[in-house]
């Protein structure tokens, strides 16, 4: 290889960062379209919106895996001793992504994008109608596409490892098997012990709490937890989520159940935890690996830290329970702080992950993993229909 001067290396790095920024800008435009799709778009807009997102996803992919990008990454990686430690880390993470994603074609990326948009819409319909058959075919299509993705990129021990890579870099299903086996043994026993004791009363959470007043309290919570309202906003959605367009524009959503206050309280605190992490990422690395969340596990650790360690603690409510009582004077007039604290920590199973208590939440993750792992392999249809107790039709 021709000898490169420090100046050549610096200009090549800047060139690479310039392309990375363009890819990030397209990615952000996709995120805005997705946010709008889930927050306020009319149903009729779905087919064209899916197409728009797919087109932009294809463009971002083509730009990020172009041969020019590959050459820049290779050259910089080979001489990363001439880069700063931060630049070298960026390049090394970019290389990992390039090596994986350059194996996927633009048409595959677009097909995957359309399938995900379609599936989301059908999931919404299936959920409203409480009818899995509406979502079944869309889910089957996604499973097939993800299997194809793992096979195209390649894997060593298990196809699930490759799919996991996107969310938990370098973690394997073998490690997860070991981790969950240990957690499960202790947790099952712990939950059983709790369930044999007298249960706390949380019936005060199951009353009528007007939507608008819940919304106002949610905004109070966001502000108190340190969410920068000038760098984000909150909206309603069917499934609470956080989405970032940059650290200076991180949106959260929440949902309300007028018959159950807990739904909104912990969704809001949970999403606020995600948002605080995103708002805290360095703007100087916008669009670069160093400016992005390191893994989904770390992301979730932030949301759950706020939700459980803070949002279900006595210390937190010592500071905020009076405000909650003032907001809902009729509903909470007879509930003291200690009873409130005990009630919000009730341990009881639920079918909905986002409403799960601190302990049962882990089971949702483990069950999800136990469903997903076999799905990543061939003959998955038989496996999932068996797991769901349905006929393989
Ligand atoms: Zn979360």
C-alpha cells in the first residue's frame, strides 16, 4: 500500500465522516416518517408511507456500503495508528458494520423495510381486534426475511447470534442461554416465595383517572426527571416508544388507560429513561458509531433504572406524591404515601410486558428469547405454531 501522510489520513477520515453524516441524515428522515406513522398519520397513508420509508432505507444502505466507503474504511483501519483513539474506534466500528451489511443488497433492504411497515400495521389491527390471525402472515414473512438475513451475512454457531449482533454486539445465544438459566432458577423461586405471602393492595390504581389530567402529570414527571423539553416532545401512541433524530430532538410517546393509572406512570418514566440516554449522547459524534447507543441492553438498563430503581422507590415518591395527590384529590384522598409505595410494587404476572412489575418483566424477555431463538432456524413454522398451540397452516 502506498505510504499515507498524516494529512492524507486526516482528509480521508473527514471524507468518510462526511458520507457517514449523509447516511445519518437519511436515517433521521426515515425516523421522522416512522414517528409520524405511529403518532398521527391517517390509516390511508400507510401504503405510500411504507414505500417512502423503503426507498430512503435503500438509498441509505447503498450509500453506506458503496465501494468508495469500503476503500476508505480499509485504508484508515490499516493505518489507525495515525488516527486519534476516538477516530480509530469510530473506524473500527464502521468496519464491523460495513463487513456485515455490505453483504445485503439494496433490494433486500427495501423488501425488509416494506415487510416491517406492513407487519406493524397488521399488528395494530390484530391487537385492536384481539385476533392473532390478522398478524400471522406478516409475522411469518418477517421471520423468513430475518432468516435470510442471517444466512446472507453468515454466522458461526447459531443464526440467532447474527441477528443478536445488531442489538448486542458480540453477545451470543450461548451466553444468553447461560445467563437466563441462572436468572430463571433464582427468579422462579423468588416469585413463588412472594406469591405465598399476603399481597399488597393496589386497587387505588384501578379507578377512573381522566386522560387529560394523566397527560398533565406525565409532563410534570418528564420535567422533574430532567428531560429537556426544548430538545424533544411527548405524544400519544399505541405502544410507548422513544425515537431520536439527534441528541437535540428526542421524542417520547406514552399511552393511557383511564381505568388504570400505572400504565401511564411507568411508561412515561421508562421512556424518559431512554430519552435521557439519547439526549446525553455527544452531538459532536452525530451519525458516527461513537454518537450512537452502544447496545440495546445498555439502553434498556437506563429506562429500567429510572422506571424501577427511581420510579418505584419511596424516596422518589416522598418528593412527588403530594403533587400526584393534588392532581387526583378524589382518587387518592384515602391513600397514604406508604400504602401507595407498597401498592406500586405489587408482584403479579401480566401478559403485557410494558405493564409488568420489576420481577415479571424478566420473564417476558426470557420467553421472548425462547420464542425467537428457534424461529431464527429452519423449520421455524412448525416450532412457532407448536409453541402457540396452533395448526401449521
Ligand atoms: Zn424500553
